[in-house]
């Protein structure tokens, strides 16, 4: 655990708060222990519990133990404030989990063998106190025993760039020379060079500038940004200094200069490099963009995320498209026209195919011979095994459609199933959920002799 974490042990006796719990005759004190990771580091876990994170950085809170009924985290902002947490004093329906309602905390659920929160992003700079709660509950919710861990996390904003930093939304950045007409620019580190013709007037240069959530100044004069970006007008007969300042005061400076008669040859690059919707990534082959998504995903009003060749732009039906910003209807085939800096274009055809969420085959692969059903029809699976088979330790092998995962209900909690690995007691009917991030299909499996 991070050295900044502080263990506080609290044993409290309260009524049920409506969270899932397992039945215990004796309430034991959980061991506690939590960490957090950048969402992209959740597999490697190379940087546990960073004490400084950026605004908008996706974090996952993770329990380092698994001996509690309920795990909850209060990140310290957006209403998730432990000091104001709400604990009901009446017994609620124990099938209803209300822990994710703001001051009632952010619930951790079992995924990939560990208890994790959903993705969380801080929205404001400053220091926050995080509280983690491991809670065991008696049968009926009449008694709790908790361990509360706390830690400090500082949120900063270091994204201070004139041009799009890695991972940022390209739609919030803009650098567009308007005058002299036809001017091009080139970026070399912190030097931005405007190329113009010999006859151009450098005393009345005009550029539209937009730099994310930052404040932009030119020679210490503020450029007031609007939704489309602010226009700076001035002389480039001498160099100018552009300063980009983040909300936390972090700054980067650029030198804006001009050269006459040396305009570079405009690029002819016009490639669509990537295309995705709601995290589902398309395969690009030549100019064909093939996207597959779950059937339940509404594709009539989506904002695709895409990347293009440097200095290229894209449009659909003459309407300029901005990554992660412009809405389109992908229920029909669309043509994306990518335009290079030299004006040449190429058309990409985006075709979207929907995939139903379902189980297609089921087997007990640990039996000899294997018992299986190769074609699942309906949502009830009746499967017969040989007499004398120990049905309390069966291992299902589940075949599902693309994007789908499987889980089953055990003791009031959803537990992920690793096909061909997870051991399940089938002495009673087992409810198996086949799900994606947008839908769930439930199956009941009955095992008999």
C-alpha cells in the first residue's frame, strides 16, 4: 500500500444500506487495503497509487484483498464525499445495491478476479482525501464491521500545449492562419513558423487559436477563446511569444515567427488511420472501414473517434467532421472524404455491422467424455450428465458471440466466468448472464442425470 495511506479501523453497528452481502453467523473484521491505477496500467500495475494525477485521467480503484462483503470508495469530489456519506437506518431489500448513489460511495465489483471500481475521472484541480471501506455484514444486515483506509491524491492539470497532446480531444485544439491568405505553418519543437509569399503583408497577420482548456496569450496579451477558437490579429514583422497556461498554472511557451518566399510544399497525405465508436474499433483495409458493434448499441446518433494523417481534414456529405464531437448515423453506409493539405481527397466507406449478444454453445469440458450442446436455442439449457458425476465442481466451457462475456450469480454477487477454467456448483439451477457493456442476456442452466 502507498506510504501516504493511513489505516483507520472503525467497527460500526448499523442497519442494512441496501448493498449486496453474503450471510455470516459471525461478523469478521475485513483486512482492508486498496490501491488505484491509471486505467491503461490496470494489467501491468507498474505504478500503483500515484499521489499526483491529471484532470481527466481515467483511474480504477482496486481492493488488494477479497475477504469482505462490500467494497466502496469515496474519491473526495463530485459528491462522492465520505464525510457526508448516507447510511440508511432501515432494512432495505437486499437485492438492491444503492452504494453508487453519490455520497453513498462508488461500489467496487468483481472483475477479472479482483474488486474494481468503474472508471473515474477527477474534474477539478486540488487535493482530495480518498476513503476506502471494506465492510462485512451479518445475515439480515443487523451488524457491520468495517475497515476504513484513507489516502491523499493531488489533481493537477499539466496539459498546456498549443497543438494536440497525445490522448487529448483534437476538437478542442485549433491553429488556423487566416491572413495572409494561403499561409502555411510548420512546427519544430516550440518554434512555429508561418510561411508566406514575398508580397504578403506581415503587419496584419490573423490566426484562429484554440488550446484545449487552457488560457492563451500572445506577448502577454490574452486571447479570449470561444467555442470555435479566438482570433489573434497583429504584426509578425518581429517574432511573437505565445504562452499556453493550464488551469493549475502550468505553462508552455512557443515562438511565432514568419518567413517569406519559403512556403513548404503542402502535404498530399490523406489517410484515415483509425476509427472507433464507444470503444469498438473498426478494421481499416484500404479505403474500407468495417465496424462491428453489439446490436443493442444505438448507432443512429454516435460520435466516432478517428485519427487522420497530419494536416488532413475529413467531411461527410460536405459537413466537416471532428473526432469525438460530430454526430453521425451509422445505421447506413457512410462515405468519409479525407482531404490532404494540398487539396487532394480520398473517400473511405464506413460500414457498420451489428452483432447479437448470445450464447452459441455450452459444454462441460472437464468431463470425459465431454458433455455439450452445440446449438443453444432459447434461454433455458437442460443438460444431462452421467449418473454419479459430481455436479458441484463442474467447469463450463461457453461459446459466445463477439464482444460478449459471461458471469453467474453466486451469493448475491455477479462473478465473471472464465470459460474452461471457472468451477461452479450446478447442484441447483445456475443463472448465467452473457453481457456486453450495453446489454445482458440471461440463461438458466439445469443439470440432471
